[in-house]
C-alpha cells in the first residue's frame, strides 16, 4: 500500500508527461490541470520526430552510451580487481587520490578537458564523447567492493589449477559479479544518455550530437509548445526504460542465485 | 620475492588503463583548476595573485552564503533520499506482486533527462497554471509562488527559502530511485542463509533489520552516503534549471540568491561573470570542504562499517 | 592601376550577383587603413578562404540562416562554414567560445550576446575591432554607414583610446515591446497606452471591467526597469563606466512604478522566464512586456479554435520619449584569425548588411533589419502591408539602448535584478534596494 501511494507520487510527473504529449495547445496548460487529454493526439509524436533529426541523435547517444559502458567496465574491472585482490604497493594512497577527484565540479573541468581534446585531435569525434568517461572512480569503487566479497578459497582453488590473475578475473570473478556489472552498465549508460554539456562542447556538427543536446535545442525552439516538447521527452526516455527492464532481472536475481556470501 | 614483483607489475598493468583515463580527465583538470585559481584570470590569463583569490572568498558574503545554503541542501536531501530509498528497497525486496513495475516506477525519475524533469516540475510549480497551486485551490488553501518565493520556510531570512525547498523536494524525488536500486543490489547480496539462521534464532521484523540486515548493508550505506553527499555538495543541474537559470538576469540562484548553492556560485562566477580564476578558487575551496568532510565521515562511519 | 582594374572587375562580379552594392567596393574610403597610405584605397581581390562561423540559431531560424549563407557561398570565393554551437540565450555558446579561446582555437567569427560580452572579449584581446575594416578599402561609405541604425552601431562600439570604435557588428537585433490582447482591450474599452501613466490607468481599467489578468510578465531589469529609467532620462552607469547611476531619482521612480503595479494596484502578476506566453496565448492576459521576437512562440501556443491577433506596441513613453532595451546579438571576429580570414569575415558581414540580405534575414527571423532605409525596400513594404506589426520595432529602434559598454556589466545585472525582486516583494523600499545594488556595483566597477 505504502509502495503504491509512493509510486503514485513518483510516477505522477510521467503520467503528466505522457498525457500532455497527447494533448492540444489549450489542454497542455489548462488550469485547473486535467489528467486526460480531451482528444488523443498521437500526431504530436510524429510532429516531434520530424521536427528535428532525432534519429541521428538517438544513434549518437547509443554509440556514446555503449562505448562508455564497454570501455568503463573493462578498465574499471581491471583496476578494481588489482585494488581488491593483488598486492600492489601504494594502493591505499592511490585510492584516496581517486576519491579526491570526485570533488571538482565537472562544470569547472570543462576548460582543461576541452583543451586536451583539441591537443589530442579528438575534438568533434566519437573518441571525445567516449574516452573521457571510459573509467570512473564510482565504478572502480563498486567493483572493488564486489571483488572483495568473493570468497578467498575460490581464488586459491584457481591458482592450484594454474590460472593467472587475468584468467581468474575473466572466467571466474567477472561471471560471479554479473549483478554488479549489470547495475554499473545501467548507471553508466544512463549517465551517458543524459549527458548534455560535455557533448555540446566537444562536438561541432549535428552529425555527432546526442539526444540531450537535441532535446535542449528543441526545447528552446518550441518553448511554448508543451505537447511537442513532452512527446520528444517521452521519446528520449523510452530507450533507457527499455534498458532498465532488460537489465533489472540481471542485477536483482543474479547474486541470490549464485549464492555468494555477502 | 620474484613472484611479489611480478604481481606488483601485473597489478600496475591492470590499473594502468583506468588510471590513465582518470588521470588525464579528472586529475589533470583538477591541477589545471588549481593553477587557474592562483591568477586573476578573466577570459584571458592575467597577473599572478597567489592566494588572494582565496582571501577574497572569505570576505565574499555571497560565497559564504552559498556554502551555508549547500549545507542546508545536503542536510535536507541526503538523509531523506537515503532513508526513503532504503525503505523502498526493503519493501521491494519482499516477494510482492508487481515488484518489477514498482522498481521501474521508483527508478524512472533517475533515468529521465534533467531537461525534461525540470520542465515538468516547472509546470507543477507554475504560480498561475501549475499543479501545486491546483491542489492548494482544491483544498481551499491560499496559493503560493513556489520557485519565485525567497521567504524561508522557518522565518523570512532563514534558509531554505520556499524556492530552495521546492528544489530539494524534486532532488529527493529524483535521486530516490538511485538509492533504492543500489540498496536493493546490496540486499540481494545478503545471503538467505544468514537471514534464515537469524530467523531460527528468533530474530524478526525490526530486530532482524537492526541487528542483521542493516549491519550487513553498511558498506553499501556508507558508500551511498559518501557518493550522495559529494553529489549533493556539487549538485548543479536541477538547481540551475529550476532556480531561474538565465531567464531573469545573471545565471540563476533566483530568487534573491536563495538557491545559489556553492556549485551554482562557482558556475555563475566562472561562466556568466567570466571570473575564471576566482571561480576556480571557489571550486577548489569547495573541493577542500568536501575532502575534509569525507575524511571526517571516514573517521566517524568507517569504524562502524561491517565488511561481512 | 592593376589593382584598380581588379576592383572594377570585382565590383562587376558583385553587382552581377546582385549581392553587394557596387559603391562599397569601388568608392575610395574616407579613413584609409595603414595598407593604403599612398593614394586612394582600393580593394584587393577577394580571398579564396573558408571561414568558420559559430552561431546560436537553431531549428527553423538555423535553417533559414543556412539558406542565406548558402546564397553567399554560391556567389563568392569566400566560403562561410556556419555551425550551431548552442543557444546564446542560455549561455551555451558563450561557454563554448570561452573554452575555445583558452585552447587557442576560436572560430574566425561568432555571435556574442551583447555589448558587455563584446567588451569582455575585447578586454581579453580575443577579438579584432572592426573599425579598420569599416574604414578600409572594403569598407562602407559615409552614407552607407549613416544608413545603419545608429543605436545598433552604438551597441557595437567601445571607447578605445578616447575614440569611439566599432568593435563588433550587429546581426540579429530585437527589443522590448508591449504585447496586448486586442479582444480584452476592446472588452475593457481601453486603447493602447502611449505613456507610462496611461499604461497604469489602462491596467486599472482592465482589472475593474474584466476578469482577465491585466499584466503578467517576468520582471527582468531589461523588460521594464531600464526602459522606464531611460525614458525618464536616467542611465544605468555613468558615462565613464565607473559608477552606478541606476539609483538616481529616475531609477527610484522607475522601480516604484513596478512596485505600485504589483503591490498597490495589484494589476500585475510576476512570473518567470517565458511562462507568461502560454496564458497569454490562451487569452487570459491583457498585457505583457517582452522581446519583439515573441509572436511566433505565442502563436504556436494558441488553441486552434480560439485564436486572436497578438497586438504589439512600442513601450510606453516617459518625458524623454519611448525607450526600450536592445536585445539580440553581435558578431565578433577573432584576433586569432589570420588577416585574410578576418577580411573575409568582414566581407561576409558587410554582405549580410546589404539591404537585400538584411531585409531577407529580418523577414525570415523576426529580427529588425539593420538599415534605416530597409523599410523602403519593396520586399519589406510588401511584408509590412500584410503585417503592420513589423514596423513597430523599427519605430522603437532609435530609442533602443543596449547593455552598458562595461565588461563588468554581467556582474552588476545580478545585484540589480535582486534589487527589483526585493522591492517587488516589499522587502525594502525602491530606494534602499537600488542603493544597496549601486553600492555593490560601485565596488565591482572599482575592482578588488
């Protein structure tokens, strides 16, 4: 019951988004507000879709999100494994430094990163959209936590069979922490999907711009046209919702099934 | 001995890709910002000032206010979003019908772009046609001006203003699902055997939670607290868009600067007033506060974290 | 001799394309540049270079700008490569430009938001003043220069070494105007107010005779306070830009007027951003004050079964006539651009200012044409005959005032905006609020 009541509060803005996206001009800002459209205008979606090159935006966002997920999970798994399971001198201070980097607001590091992109020749390429987010302290931390929870005897058994660290990581450790990987994949993808300022700064042309840039531009072009704006927003959210539905089974049930001690 | 060396080298190789990326795109910018903070730096680099930018910060009433507002914002959002998130996770962890749907409902805000979120809530809080006033009218209560209202909830000049409080409400709504999902993954990693054993020992309900579940969750809790606090201290987007953004004059923090938290102060001085050096100093000072807080946090909480 | 022949050929090419006025290229310039110290200046051949242009026009306006630039590229050796880099009202374009300047890789030219930003980039030595080009062999004649709306040129000029110097170039200019709903005015029996006093009475009448909101607007300093102040003869800053003057008696009167509307008469409702546009489009508001390019936004929000013709009028007048705030953007040419790129940028800007183009861009975008004579062109006359509202911003243009030329202005507008908010909320008197803001402004202007 509690959940359902809370759920209503949580979801109300989305109901409104959906319903507004189907309303006409008068319905969108009527007062007192109405819940349902007087007439269901599915054409708003077609109008929004054709009003801007959303297809291209979607593709770019997908490339960016996928690239970041793959790269980040790869680099962070390696690093987290080393921090959790290998005797690496200086890993304590190293970890502290990593945590400290979280505190500089990204709005301020735009300039040095922009300069780096120019120097590297990555400006206006997919590399600029992907590589800077190809590792994150957050991911390293959570993966390290997950590796720490794996029982020590698993590793010892693997060593007896002559497995190297890389082999153990790939064929034993990673499959066991699949739920964590699934969560991080989701969170990384969401972050990438919703990023706005960085992609705008490092791209020059519409061919490379992702959905959030498109959405913001669209917003200023049709600022008074709530229903089109909402239709575009719903379109932009939809892929992430699908991704959530696809991954949630992984991270909710995964650990319970493998029976790893907490 | 040789094995040890080999492992160390292998370890560094494992660390290298992530460190390279984090070093180049997180550490290097931080160093660059530190460098900028030592200069008068407007659009172009000016004379070297040493620590004078920092000195000026301490005398800048606007900066001090923004730090105060940040504290209010963090204290008013983080504990609530975590507590509610944990509650939701506990409920969702039970075998419920429609569990998957509820999970999605609570997570939905977090996956939505902040552009769309701000648009929706802007409508909710619109004084003339918004939902919030619609509800108040329905209840027969006087309407309010929400995001335009600098008067404090607990007295005219005491933060948070109604504007900031409205933004805090949206913040909690937005991040709740994130906490719930991470807690949920923490909960699922507590094995049923432990819980069953505890139940056999007669633990149940609140006691089970206090003595078994919560301690076992503590690494997750601690980590979330850290991440959420740092996140809230450097929080920008939602406050920027809902606090008026560029629509009045200047860069936001409206009304009357009552929503100008530290990250907004930094953004405004950096990009809108183009005081790059001064804003960098503010960013670094803010970073310093966060680090001190994190260290203190470590001291207080780390001991109580139970690594099962 | 050879140069001169070339310039004649060039002039022929230009006129053949119908792109540039031949006089511009063949007439000797009045103020020769360094290169032309011996004898009358003549234009060198047009450089065959590609120049980059960063702008903030997206969506439909972006497409129309592209069409215009395509037209230029088709008729010139210079190729302009224009790209949208984020909206300029939302600080995105400026963020990108500042980053690019730090990286030492700015475009050849870009849009900036107003004179204060231009002053700021100039102070950083990031941009090249345009005066030498205006005076140079590719420049404008005195007559042509006099044909550019003077307030637009003022909005692109800084005082450098005691001399007024054109630094940037106008492109898309708009201004604050008064919007009204003619149906509501008719119902209340009110005519369009000409003075601030008439405006106040009109609002009271609407309130007394109808159930509509008389005025809903965002109390930005640009959409009420400053225009009122100017119409009383006041200024925002002293002429040497060292002191705030907005807290003069005129300033207090201007702010008190707003306070009276909101708190005494209760005829005005305060809102945020462009939130007034939707209720206005739905016919719930009699008056609003905002930028002159708002009509399409209002119209797209109008219910299809209940439309009306949005009324537009110059802002009400004070003792010094009707004054208004100049919005829109200015184009700058970057100092980093090589000389031939800078010159190419100027040739493009001059082309954009020719009657044909400025009228075309004005009609396509809703911004004002840059030339005084533009309203006599056939295309503009035709359009204005269909929609007389086009003439209203033009009538206001002579009284339009842009941002003060101080690079510190962006730091001052925040405190000034706070003063307006504080007074409207009744937290302090108009005078105290303005004095507080002025004190802050003075300390900003004196530097720390």
